[in-house]
């Protein structure tokens, strides 16, 4: 093996290591961004689930009120 081959091999190996290091750094950055986004989405989801439960409760109250009024309309008039 001639000395230039050895130097070329060394440059290739170290160049590849630098590229790999850059790729790993980019991957770590993307994972960190994804983790932050996941955290934000979890908070938003929790807020939406809470709001949904509140709206469901309001809907149930409204349905009961409607049913009550329908039943009142179907009752015979009271004699006083």
C-alpha cells in the first residue's frame, strides 16, 4: 500500500466520521424538537379533552331540560 493510499483512507474515514457526527447532531436536534412538540400537543389534547367533557355535560343538561319540557307539554292541564 503506498503512503498516499493510507492518507486517502485516513481522510475518508475521518471525513465520514465528521459527516456521521453531523447526522447524529441533526438527529438529536430533530428528536428534541419532536419532544417539545409532543409536550405541547399533550397539553393541547388535555385542554381539548377537558373542554369536550364540559360541553358533554352542558349537552346532557340541555337534553334533560328538553325532555322535561316535552313531558310538561304532554301532561294534562292541572286544575287549581
